C-alpha cells in the first residue's frame, strides 16, 4: 500500500468507524488481561517490594507465589511462539511457508528492503540494550532491587500491546513499517520484554531471558533464510487488500486524528 492509499484508509477508518474483526477483538481482550496483570503486580510491588525479591529466588516447592504464576504465564506465551500455532497473528505466521503467496517483485528491490530493515533493526537492538544496561548496572550496584527489574519487565509486558494497538515508537521512528503484520522485528517482543531478567541470577529470571533469546534466534533464522516472506512486495499475504485481521485500525485512527489536530 502506498502512502496515499494508507492515508485514505485511515481517513475512512475515522469516518466510517473501526471494524472490529475477530483478531482485533481478541487483541483487545488480551490487552485488557495485560492491563489487569500490570495493575495487580503494581499493587503488589507498592506494598511488598522486598517480598517480591524473595519470591524471585523461592522454589515452587516452598510455596506458590504470584511471581511463579507470572513465570508460568510468560513461559506459556513464549513457547506458543516456538510451536505451530494457527491462533497467532499473521504478523507471526508470515514466516511460515504455508502463508507465503509469491508476488512478482524485483530481487534487487527485495535486497534493498532487507538491507534497510536490517540496519534499522540493528539500531533498535543497540538502543534497547544500552537503555536496559542502565537498569542492569543500577541493580548490580545495589541501587535497584530485583523486584524493580521485575516491575520493569511487567511494564514492558503491557507496553508490548500498547505498541501493537495504540502507538509504537519503533515503528514510527525506526522501522517505518505500515503495520505489525509487516514488522520485521515483530517477534523481538519477548526478548525486549525480558532483557532486564538477564541481570537477576535466578532460575526464573534466566529461564525467561534465555527462552526469549531462543524465540529471537528462531525468528532471525527464518528471516535470514526467507526474507521474501516478510515483505509485502514479494508476499501477497502481507498486502492490505488480502488482510483479514485489521489490527492496525485503532492505531491508524489515533495517528490520523492526532495529525488532523496538530494540522489545525
């Protein structure tokens, strides 16, 4: 979709209303769950910060805690991205051969696209690691507790869906992709979410981080082997004309409304 076509589509979304597809409803439902998890953990963090740190090192055999429940939730979500799962978004399924519908394209254009996307992805990785290194250093110096890094991780857990549904700084300022279905770093979310866990030497934290690293490597290997599946110019499945999910509607509507407001 060209820029003019995207603008026309977002204007129609504002004028005609957002069409709540099954996928969009499911995303909004999961967003509500993440908000509830964040608020519940925030309350626990504000009232039992020191106890949370103890929970992060406590074996399940000594008592099941909210931290253990979080760990199970996070692991289940990540493992669902490593096994065949048709319930996930096309943003993830585009890496599968079964979802690839070849489109006529210039191989040179694909190569340029891949190069541009890789550079943007590398910049994001460097920025993200540098940003999280600040919190890691503060934790190693004893200024922050492991509970603080877990609170940060739960906040990232919420932000993951804010990026999908409302506003994504990585999309806007770095990748410049039109939607999540076309996002080159879509499955980086778990690695970015659990980066703070690297700085906490416990089974729960490290198992989350290294599992997220496996998810990241799985995605990158798929991208390196079949980049043609990740670009709308070479994969018809990613083109707006064939999209059935329309999970970008809310984000595009908000962006278009903001542009109109600032243009006045």
